[in-house]
C-alpha cells in the first residue's frame, strides 16, 4: 500500500482508532470535523484547492492502481497545479463502511467512496443493482447499474445532500474453499464468509452458514478454521493471499461489489466552477478505467489463483477451478427469484418493490415474486 506522508498523517489524525476498532459514528464525525478546514463559499482567486478523499478498500487494485494515483498525482497534473488531494482507504481509516454516506452527509468526509453492499444496511434499496445471483457477467452488471443510476443519483442528493460523481465496481465475487467441491450443492453445511445481506441470503439458500467477515480478516478466519469458504473478488482474494490457504475456487460470479463515489453537498458547492467541471470531466474516465480493469481482473484473478500462464500481475497459485455447471446456472436464477429477491424486498419494504419495477427489474427481465 502506497501512502504519502501527508496521507499517513491524515489517517492518524482523522481516524485515531484505526485498526484498534471502529469508533461510533458520532465520535468519528467529531474527530473528522475538528480537523476539517473551515467551509468557504468560494475560494480566493488563484487559491490552490486541497481535497480530502476517503477511498475504497485498501490493498486492492482499484485503490492502488486507480484511486490513489488519480488523487495524489493526476489531479495536480490535470489542474495545472491548482488542485491537490490526500486519500486514505476507508477500511484502514477507522470508518465503518455502513456509515460512509452518513459521514458524507455530516461533512465529516468531504469526498467518500461508499460500497453499496455495506451502505444497504441503512438503505436496503442500494443493494438492487448487485443482488447476489443477479449479474453473471460484466455486461449484465453494467446494464443493471445503468438502469439504477438515475435513482441512485437522486436518492443520494435528496436523502444525504450529496453529489454522485462516479460509480466503481470490483472484480467478480466468487467462492474460495479449503475443501474440494464440484458444484454449488457441495457448499451445503459449510461456513462461508459473506460481506452483506444478499450474499447471506444466497449462502443460506444453499444450506450453508453465512459468516459476516471484514475483507481484511478473511485469511485469518480461514486459517483459524472459523470459515470453510469465502466469497470475495477473484483478484482481491489473490492480493491478500487467499489462494495460499484455500484449494478450490468456484468461479461463477455471485455478485461484484459496486461503490459510489460521492461528495458532501457543501464541499462540492464550495469548489470553483472550473474545478467542478474538471472533476465532472475526469472522474468518468477514472470510472471507465476501473470498470475495464474489473472485467480484466476477473479473468486474471482466476488465472493467477490457478497458476495459469495468463497470470501476469498476481501471485501464481495452484488452486483447482470449479466452473459453473448447467445445474449451477439454473440454481443461480432460482435462488435469485425465490430467496434473494424476496428477502431483500422484506427488508426494504414496499418502496423497494417500486424501485425494482422502475429500474433494474425490466432491464434484467426478473419480475417480482
């Protein structure tokens, strides 16, 4: 993980508890606000802009190859030195992902990356475009996100007073296991790491036991025997060495991991017009690059975990690839319509039925149960 000295200092001051444990939202917000610069309606002419950004998951390529370089290097170049930024990944900064949108609303985080799966704990409708079992390939995910995006932009503005600036995605979330399996049916009875409610619904429908575990704790939980399998990104898992402690990888995408990059309304409005125009122009390019790499990394992650020649940037492993069977494909659709979608609607209530009908449902051809 690359940090500038400024970013490290920012992390230490903003999020004092860090890995020691997550502080309550109010405490974190107060600590952040104490170190925030006073808000200004408009900066003085010629004044350099310095932005404070909270990025996505630490250690994965979305952050190290895209988010961090954009904010710490590219922004200064693109702005001709008129802007700079410091960035820290949220999971190494003492922030609970579930609280990101609220912290942005408070102004404690001026610019932040919110994982929709984690944010859906507070706002269940945010799970809609990436429900477990919904998107079996990158093209499907792109269609689902495109259908949901107008609602997402409106909801974030109206509910949190924030601006949606970009939507990122991680590589496909697949299943790593410590013991052999031939199909999804073999997961029955196993303890499986999940990162959110819809993955939990998915795992339960298979007769397995969902275990909510943070990304950074996956390998330790495998080693301790607390989990038998873990759902995470193909390359993300390789990056943290999951291929070294598991033997089989079922490569059917469960979901992907969509993130919204948002700005606090006051922080956004305080930027000069030309700076807002620059970000509106350049952040879609960053978004596109992350989507392209996500699709590429899905395949390369599988290659690296299995030790295939196509692995060029990861650590070559020796895992056994378990590919989707026709029975798995049918079961994916059945679990989505009979378990995942109904459970999501029950958590979310009548409003989500309308959201589904107006956004993702018609796009993917999945009616309400």
